[in-house]
C-alpha cells in the first residue's frame, strides 16, 4: 500500500547512524535534489530497510534492518553500500542473466508498417485486430522517437492481411498521441468502443473511441484523467465507459517511479473506473502490467511483470476483486490475451529485462510467448509457443490469436504474423 497523505520521506541528510534520509512534502510532491544522494567511487547505494511508524519494513528487506535509530520519522530509507545486495534485490527481478533457446514457428513473417513497436493487440470476434503502435517511455529505447504513435488495424479473415492505420477524428491531439494498453468493448447495439491508455507528454489518460468500420476510422468520444490513475499501463473494458486499469507504479513522477521500483515497495494497483465510481480494487503489486478478463467474465487476470507472476482475481457484483491464486513464472510477464477458442491465456514475455531496458543492438532483448492452460486448476499447464534471442523479434510484449493465426507485438521493435 502506498503512503498516506501524512507520510513523507525525510529530508536529504546523513544521520548519525549512517543512514541516508530523503524528505518529500507529499507522495506526489516536489522532487528532492538528486545530487544529495551520496555516491561513493567504488560502491553504489542499495536499500537495506524501509520502516514506517504505522507499519513494518517491507518483508524482503527486514533481514537487513541494521540502523534502529533511523526509525524516527514517518518514512525512512536506510542504505547499505554493497554491490552484492543490489544484484540480489534488483537484477534478479530483471532476470538479468537469463538467455532463451529458440522455439520457432514455421509460417511467420514480420508485419510491414510496424517498425517501432506494437505494445498491445486486441482482436474482435469478427477477426479485426487493433494494434497500439509507437509507444515511447522515459528511459526506453525507441526506433522512431520523433513520430507520434497510432492505432493500426488488420483483418485476419483476409488471405493476405495488411496493417492499415486508422484515421482519428478531428480535434484529437495526434501530435502527442502515445498509446499503450488497449481494449475493445462491444455494446448491446453492436457499437464497438476502443479504450486506449495514452501518455501525451508522458502524462496519463484513458481515451475512449468509437470504431467506425465503414470509414476505417476512430471517433474520439472522451478523455479520462483521474488521481487514481497516476501511472496507467493496461486496461480491460467492461462497459461503454467502464474499465479496470493497472497502475504499474504508485507515483507518476519519473524519479519517484525509479525509487519505488528500486525499493520493491509493491505499491502498484488495479483501479475500477465508471462514470459514477472510481476505486482501487486490488493492490500490493510490484509492477502491475497486463490485465484481461476470463471468457465467463468471472475472473480478472493481472500480470505482475517484475514479480514474474500472474494473479487470478475473482470479480464481484460490486466490481471489487479478491485474489484467488497466483501463478509464478520464470520470466517478466507483460500483456495478457485470451484465446477465444479455448480460454487459454497467451502471455507476451521478456526473458531478460535488463536487455530490454538497457538496449544494445549487438545484444538485443529476446522474445518469449507462453500459453497457460487451465489456470484455475491446481497445476496449470505452461508451454512455450515462441522464443527468439532477438535476431528476429526483440522485446515481445503481447501475443494474440484468432482462428489459428498468431500475432506477436513488441515494446519498441517489429511485430510478427504466424499461421499455426
């Protein structure tokens, strides 16, 4: 759980016990002077313990609590100079040493027109696939840093389907369009709505569009901003203006996001939004990422990318969620899609997160797609559908299937079309 409005980090200073403390007036307040961090020439800082007056240290850090005199302020960061501790608490979460063996599919080709990522894909029951392309995030590589993002569509019922960019209605700011997670909803009158997580100028909004199939266009209906949506990653629509969304961080400020991730605070959450009610319905995630819903609409699936987990949450009539089970995996899980023919979950994964975040063209990030069968059972079956060392596809983020046709998107690279 994130800090309350009365909690703060304390001001940058070195205490007598050797701890380093930081003060920020409020959870979303002013940045501290980053230069106040002390950096030695031979070591770098790694967290040892986090304690508040109202709660214990984070469980995985309790072992390293050494400076009891630090527990005087509302929220204190104690630091220990040790490289091995950094490796243990951070690099392992990135699976920084993992490599993959290729699992190839025979009938695949790269999709023309997608050169700078297709982070998310959603497919309608009639075979129309929507691609969210051109995502840009602070600190992440981009093959097209100056080009706005867009929404592409592909008709999977065609013999040789092509990806076409959808026109967006006048009045919508295309220059700052930076789409992330997407989700479709079909209303009772067959109106198709497309929900898009957008980061204009690295802010956080949810855009709702009406899909006009005859014109191959999107009519912009609404922009949603809310204080409970500070760092939106993915979305699953459950009504014409209703959705669940993941926040991959509690904070919206880039520096505080980094600190939150580094300390492994588990303050990410899931929010339910409707015109009449907005509320947090699940929390305690390391970095909540992809989200989807079971075919019977009874369960919500959430990917926790840095914890390498998929959470199964039961959905209640009041739209609250309760955790049912957690499936642990050996990879960084990104977006989740549902195979409409079986109910299986397809997962776009990052086998090595360090390669993803620190891009090296000579050692690119790899790709991995998993299929999870019977996730509600005691022992779900997990199989590798596709894996590549980055020679073909770099940084897979999503995989969606329709009528034995598989689409694999990436965070910032190409996209793959395969016939199974």
